[in-house]
C-alpha cells in the first residue's frame, strides 16, 4: 500500500500531465496527524480557470479548455474557452471576440506562435500606456 504522500504526488503528476495545477494539493494535516490509518487528501483551492480546465479534462473534451490551438481554416490562434453544440469556442490570444470552430478544423498551436501573439499583445498594451 502506498503512503498518502505518494498518492498525492502521483495525483499531482497526473494533473500536471493534463495541464492542471492545484497549488494547495496536499495531505490533510488534521487526518495526517491522527491515529487513523489513512489520511485524507486535501485537493485545496484553485481559481475558476483551473477548475474549468479540470472539468474539461475530466469530461474528455478535446482540446481541453485553456489550450491554445490553431483554426486551420484561416491560421488564427486561439485559446479554447469551451465546447458548445459540437463546436469549439476560441478566443484570440490576449482577448477579443470569440469565434466557433468545428472540432475537425482545430490543430495544435506551435508554442512559438503563441509566444509571438502574446508578445504582440504586450507591445500594443505598452504603446497604449505611453504618455502623449
């Protein structure tokens, strides 16, 4: 039988493997210090984006909420915001108006393209903050 700490670490690795981080995942300190043979696992707290991504992964949605993908019809990169009516809802990197995409038209987004898109958003925001 594995220790509770080993189970928590296994769970942490599995969650990270699907892109979910629960920062306060730990062995429950109260039950861990008791005479009970099995301590409880405290899943802890997370923000709504993390909870939404976890739910998406558990439902088996592909791609999962929070992933960056390419709409292969026109090459736009978007973040998956949800799955509604058999379509994938995407939002441009950095925000903007969402659009729907058929699941068959979604492809992987190259990480360097996502970084470039984020850099463009940062540059636009920086220029808007400059004094006139």
